[in-house]
C-alpha cells in the first residue's frame, strides 16, 4: 500500500417503477409497467491530500501528477520493480447509465387455459468517459534511470472523448398454462427477444458484423472507435 497515493470511488443508483393494473372483466386483466433506473460511476486516483506528494507538480500544465512506473513496461498500471506512484493511470473515469423500461401484459382465463400475451421494451443509454492516461504516465526502465531523471517513455491521451452508447432491447411473449387436473398443470410458451446492437450516438464508433460460413454459423463482431490516439514520447 502506498500512503502517498489514494483512490476515490463514487457509486450512485436511482430506481423508479410504476405499475397500473386494469381489470376488463373477471377473466381479463391488463398490467402496464413503466420503469427508469440510473447508475453513476466515478473513479480517480490522486496524490494523498496532506502528504508531500500533494505538492508535486503535474506532468501537464493544469493537471495533477500522473502515474510513475519504475522498472516496468509502458502499459497502463503495469507491475513494477517499485510500487506505482503518483495517480492511477485510469483516473477521472466517469460512466452514467440510463435504463427505460416499458411493458404491457394481458392475462385471460378461458376454461382450463390461462393465456398471457405481452411485450417488453428497454431503451439503454451509457455515457462513458473512460480514456486512460489523462494525466500522463511516465515510465523509467530502472531505478538508476529514475534517480537520474531519464525516462524511457511518456504516455498521454491529449483529448479524452465521451462515448455515448445506445441500444434498444425488446421482446414479445405468449404463454398458456393448462390445468389438466386439480394437481397437474402444463405450461407452454414462446418468447422472442431482439436488440439493435451497441451503437455510438454521434458516429464516434462503429460495429462491423461479418458473417462466416462454417459448422457453427458464427457471427464475428469488430468494434472500431474513432478517437485521437495517445501520444507516446520516447
């Protein structure tokens, strides 16, 4: 544990749901449901307030000090000969997710049959800023190079971009519960589900679907994100 480095994690959840039940007759009931849930996530690393590390100048003007790696690779938060110092390289990360739920269900009783029909829809939103190296990561190949101030690389994302992911999930279903005997019932049903996929609302990423004909008839997806690459200075 490094007493000079701290992590801050914030989680937030809100849930709202409203049901309305309407009886058309003694044998027919309709239930409509509307729901909304929101989840917020924030994580950042920073030099521990009140310690000498808090007074260290950042690598970049206007930012706190970034991550320091001694005797490790240039990958984000790698294992190092000396524990990671400065801030976590995955700092200032924010995610806000919204789920809207709509469902309508009708249940009817006809003799020995209890029939249920319904549809369910859930629009999904995920707004994410999770770019790494926002404060920079400075890597030294060895302890001696660190003491000499000779860095091997500097990793930095100059333009962290929020991604606004959108999708729609849906389903429709039908079922029949048949009372064969006072102590025996048979349940039959069908449910069909669909999704519009994982899409970025402003065209900053694309989902490519490639069909391949083989024994498993599998579908291969590739996610491309349009984003200015990190700068690596060596």
